[in-house]
């Protein structure tokens, strides 16, 4: 367990303050975290789809915990990967969550120019083996 300032990190529970904690035992085996770059704000937005899930309450708690930039200081995917690892999850895979992607049938009429578009990535995490079936 590592204790620093106002937050405590451990492989079983991640606490930011008295009102925010998540226990690995309550979380599902797999969690998909969507991250969106927010260059304007100098960080990233984190969301977890939880609507109508049997884990809705605990997933919302995890989302709020990961969004607290002042304590966890998650500014990029590296920070997110490390926070989830500390919480007790392994990275499995990632895929593009952005809309408006171009398929292979786009042909030669496609022009790509710089933009201020936001990029959304879904990252799949799975509980570390020693935390499964708790």
C-alpha cells in the first residue's frame, strides 16, 4: 500500500478522499473505459458506460474516481493504465471509439487534414487473476 497526501493506493481499493473509494471485489471482471483527448483543457475525459448494468453504481463510482484530476492526476492514457493497474486490473485491448471513421471502401477521394477533432479510445481492462472470483 502506498500512502501519499490525500489519497491511498492499493491493489484492492483505491481511495481519493473520504467520499470516493472503489473496491475491486464489487467491480465486474471486465471494464471498458473510454478516454477522450481534450487538448483545449490539457487533459482527457474519462467515461465508463454503466447505464442499466448490474454494476451501474460501482462503475459510476470508478468513473468519478478516475475523473478526479486533482488527486489522481490522470492526464493521458499512460496515467490511466497505471491507475487501473494499481486498482487491480490488467490491460487487455484498445479500440477506436471515434465516430466518422473511414472504411476500406473510401477510395482515392479522401483528403486528411489537421483538425481539432477529439479522439475517443475504448480501453478494455480485466481483473488481475488473483482478484477474480472473490
